C-alpha cells in the first residue's frame, strides 16, 4: 500500500517463471496500470514501504537462483533503482520496518544452507543504502511471521526449519521470540499452542497479535487461531476458522475486524 492509497504489485510467479512486471491499482478509478519493471524477475520476495514513500523489494527467487539483490521503487517517478545487496541470498523471509526507519530482514531459505533455514538477519539503512548484520535469533526459521509491536519490538512467530518444497510443513515450529532493535537482542516469547507455518499474524488495535491458520505435520491444515498479549507474554485461544487454511492473507479492516482470505 503506497502513501496515497494506491497498491503496488511487483514480481511473483507467472507461466514463464519469476516476473519482472509491475502494476499499480488505483482504487479511485478502479483501474490497473503498468509501471516500471523490476531489474530482476523475482518471487517469494518482500516489499516494504519506507518512510520516504519508496518501496524496498528484497531477495526472493529469480529464474535460476536465490537472490541477495534489492531494488527501490519511487512512486513519484514510477521508476526502479538498484539498492544495496545484502549478504545472504534468501526467499520466504520477512522484512519489518522498524521505528528507526531501518528494515529488519529475517530468516528464509537459501540453497547455500542445503535446505535449512537462515539464522543471520540483516538491517537495511535507507539513509546510506547499506546492510549490516543484526544479532542472531534463538531459532533459524523461514515461512514465519514478523510483527512490529507498539513497544517497538518485533514478534517473530512459528515458521519452519526446512523449506516447503519436498518437506511440506514437517518441521513447523511453535516457538516465538522478540527482537529489540534498541539493544539488538533477541529474547524468547511464550510458545504457541500449535506449531504452525504458512500462517498469518495481524496486529490488532488493542496491541495484541492474532495468529491464524497455517499447517504442521501433526495436525495438517489448521483452523485454530491464537492471540498474543505482549504485556502478559501469553497466548490465548481465539475462535477457530470455519475452514482450515494455510498460505492465506489476513487484513485488518477499519472496523477492527480481520478479513482472512485464501
């Protein structure tokens, strides 16, 4: 979502593999238009809206390899420019905008690690267009969620130690941890009731976090939901979905309700 209400859709998978094409949706006119293309086709990447209004697209999978490259979209000029590259190529990672304006890229998978999750997070500084190593988390994971809390800490939840291709959700995690960008330290958070990957996590107006659905090897696809209270560091059950689902989207509505679509 761009600053003036338009929606940027960049890359992804198409019939010919990872896409370079980019489109913008204008809700005022209910129309799509094409804009400048990515320099590199990519899928399973992240896109983060920066305070400047630009969008940082980072990592993912290209036509034949995992990517450590990043690009910046300028919506005022409808153009892309190459951004600084991070150290470890990755896909299925998360990117979280911190209160400082830096971006925390966390976890994911890379062929360099022979199919295991990445444990080395990195911080992007848009002021200098550079990346720096962040403290190593307690657990390496990909296909997790990372949610910025009102305290400024980042809640990282679930995920898997192995990628989805071939292994599915066999190694889903029920662990959670907190990253403090002020001290650059990780600390354990209370564990989930259910291990889950391919789930969603939504920050509610109350400051609590709703985690929904996903999958694990024990229970299969999940209809369960849990709510994290960062003040008490506790999870509590929420009403289950009518239909178990994974790899869904979850959107906080202006009413405070959450729309889950798969």
